[in-house]
């Protein structure tokens, strides 16, 4: 994507694990290493091409990140990591 000059916005929803799997059948195999995804993108980017990354923790930060990605950074590949609580899930999943 960087090599081809993509101007895409990528959202990674990071709940720190496999919430759906925990709800279906919990076990130690559901405990995973939580990577620094924005750091990984920055390492791959390595200063070549146009790339912008950010990590957001609340709705206000997400709104600001989207405004930045569609405004000043609109000519870049944008990667927004959205941190949500590990137990943030839908009512329907819990009922299932």
C-alpha cells in the first residue's frame, strides 16, 4: 500500500485479545501478546512514502483522528488503532 501510494484509512479495533473466543470457550490459549501495532506500521513505513499513524482511546480522540486523516493527512496512508476495553462486546454475543 505504501509502495503504491495508497491514501487509505485503516482502522484496527484493538481489544487486546479474542473476546469472542473467550465468550464461547475461555482458556489460556486466548491470552495473546498485545503488539504495538502503530509501532509496527511505523517500522514498516521507515520514512518512505506518506504514512501517518495514531492510537486513540476515546470517542473524542477518534473524531479528531478521523478529522486529521481526512484533512491534513488526506494524502497519506493513515492507520488508526482504536483501543477498546477487552470486554467491550455486543449484548447479542453475550446472549449467544
